[in-house]
C-alpha cells in the first residue's frame, strides 16, 4: 500500500482569534431583541464570527470570560434605559471591545438619533472610564399598547449595516 502524498492542509486561523462575541440585550416591546438577533446573524454570516445571544431578563449575569467582543442592546422608556442593561454595564469590561445600541421610538427620528445615542449611551450606559467603546448607535423602536404596535420605527436595514461595520472592527487586530 502506498503512502499518501497528499499534504495536510495548514490549519486555518480560526475566527475565534478575533474572539467570540456576546450580544446581550433587554427588551420590553421586542425591538431590542429583534435587533440583537439580526446583529448576531449578520456578524456570523458576513464576518464569520462566533456569536452568542443572551436575554438579560433570563440570564442577568452571563459569563464574560470567553468573549473578546461584547454588544449590549437595550430599549429605553420614559427617559431611562432598562435596569438590566445598567446592571450589566457595572461589570469589568475593560478587556473587551464593547458596542452599545439603543432601540427607542425617538431613536427612529433622524433629527433625534444622535441626541438619543448621547443621552442613553454616552451619559447613561457608557460612563465607565475604562470602557473600550468601539461603537454606539440608536435605532428606532416600537411602542406597543395592549400588545399592539401603535408606533413602529424599527430599522432592520440600518441595524444590519451597523452590524457589518462592527464585524469589520471586531475582525481587525486588537489595538
């Protein structure tokens, strides 16, 4: 029997060298949850990243050890982001590349998008001085009354475009 002359393929550098990515979210009207799943799907498909999605209402303290990248998404209502998002940001994220998004009805108003991002993210969730915030974004949300959408400003195309930008940032060499 002849020995095979086929050379073993060199092992590809796995995408996990860029680190696994966690997308953690909290939602009340489903907009932030839908956005979190769309972001995760886009990162997997377009950037080849390994991504886990966690609902902070069901799992408020996920183990952050395996993740190099952390994306937090929250809804906002009555002038505040949700308590679970605030609690999540109290963890030591100094070694992580972090991105934060907000879904709110006001975030879907192009004239107010930057104001909403500044108010809820810069002044609210991202106040930790050791945070390596690589990106932040406000998206439109959905206001439901008795389970029926009365104002719906969800923006899947904008969410997917932002996720593609994040994928590029997350697959660059860490600085």
